[in-house]
């Protein structure tokens, strides 16, 4: 049986049994989904990559604490989600985002259509940055990752009704920030 | 935000069921999320896998926590006969198991694997080029060569698996950050070190 055919639980057991190299299987399985989530949360590829690297290294070190090895992907996702929120709450990040906002340059040589789209993306990114980390997470999971409230509740350990309210508040906040209906 | 739009956004209502005003707003939201998704990367950077594997090669291995495993609640169904047999087995364990003294294996030499890494830098006009990093104690012992005089300096350096910081040193005095590095890290003095991830030999 090739390593790709092993279940997550079997891979975890091999690693805990001393087969450290088997962790590569989990890295390959989950690095992309973790990276996409981290990028959606922090908005910068380098920061997202740092978070995913920290997540995967920390996941290895704490692997013996994973209660359900068959769902190790969800467990790694929770580590990444927490690191993303910690990153967004860090004071250093607040300073950087102010500098970043003033340093944004748009290439004026491109056609107007691209320019409009670029400006829209920029406005949305800036609006997302102004949401609280929890609101941003809820919006990302629901509307960018297309997850159900049931999945979100399992991933984040919050009730579906609380998450529904968080998503609603995020949309309202974005609506105000973007004034998309004007 | 009105209720019908909220219901649509939560997946509880179809677009066709919305009023024209709510439908226009729904389309605006769809465009907005579509733009965000169109702009995002789909995959982790290619260096991620080796960077993680290099880092965990040096990390302490996770071990199964026996007490955690024993204390974890689990459902166990036994027939009355099986319960009696298990109780007898537990008693027998306490009676029969001799005292054991843990034995620590004697310390022995630890094999350190080194991987040969090739460095190259385009530096036409340079007289000497060396690479210095944490693997050399930041000494400029590893000198690169430009045998054919094309301005591209290369050299191979044995390095242990893990994450390493390095810089090139041109003509013995100019410390230059590798423009083609996998990653970079601030050195704390206003400059950037290049960061190299060296993976352990693959056995998978």
C-alpha cells in the first residue's frame, strides 16, 4: 500500500511510532488548504506562508495531543486559524497595515477594466482588514471557502447560531465600509 | 441588511426568489467575493514542504502520552463473564509483574548527516566570492569559484539539515543578500539574511 492510500489516522500512528518522515504525507495533504485559509485571513502571501509553516511544525510537535487522528486535518486547521487570529491581533501587525495602506501602488499602464477590478480588490482587502479577526474568520469560512454553518461549528467549536450572527455582523460591517450599493 | 438577502447569503433562499432590489445586492456580493477568490493563490509555496521537514528534523519527536491515553474516556461494553475475566487479569497483573528498573542506554556517538548544497551567485567583476552563514559560524571559509570567467560563481558546501541563514561576501568586504533565495529573514541590524531550508535525506 502506498503512503497516499493510508488514512490520516494510520499516518499519525506511524509518526508517533517514530516514523518522522511520514509527516511529509500530512504536509502534502494539508499545506494548500491551510495556506489558502491563511492567505484569506492575513492578505499577504509571506505572512500566510509563515503561519502555515508554524502551524505544520507546531502540529508535529503536539501531534500526541491530537485527540482524533482520523481528523488531523481539522485539528491542524484549528491551529492555523488560531495563529491567523493571533497574527491579526498583534500590535506589530496594526503598525504594518497602516504603512501598507499608504504604500499601495496601482499600475496605471493597465487597461481601465483591470484597474477597476484592482481597485475593487484593494478596497475589499482594506475593508476586510478592518473587521475583527473573529468576524473576518467567519466571513472567510462562509463566503470565500463556502463552508456550511455545521462545518464551521465543528472547526471553531462555536454554536451555529453564534456563527450565523458573526457572519451577519461581518457582512453588515463590510457593507458599511464598502458602500457597495451606492 | 434585509432578511431575504441574509437568507440568500446563508444559503436558505435561491436567487430567483429574491425581489429585484435584493437580487441586485446579491449580485454585488457575488461579484465582490468572486473578485477576492480570483486574486488568491491556490497552492502553498513550493519550498513549504522541505522547510517544514527540515525544521521538524531538529524538533523533539512527539510521543504517545500513555497517561493521556489511559485517562481518555471511552465506551466499553463487556458481558458479565468477560468482566470477571478482565478483573481476574488485572489482579494477576499486580501479583505477577516483577519490579523493573528502567535501563538507560549508554550514550553513543550520534551520526550527523550533511547534505551537499550548491551555491551560485552572478557577480561579474568580482575578485573573490565566498558564502558565510550560521553553518560556517559566519566565517568566509567557503569560497566559490568562477572557473570559466563568465561571472557566475559556484561552490558546494556540506550543511546539516535544518533552516540556515547565509549571505554572500564579495571581495572579502561586501556582504550581499542572495537575490535568488528561497526566503529571507531580518538580521536585526537592518539587513536581510537569505534563508535556506535543507531537508534531511528522504526515506519515504
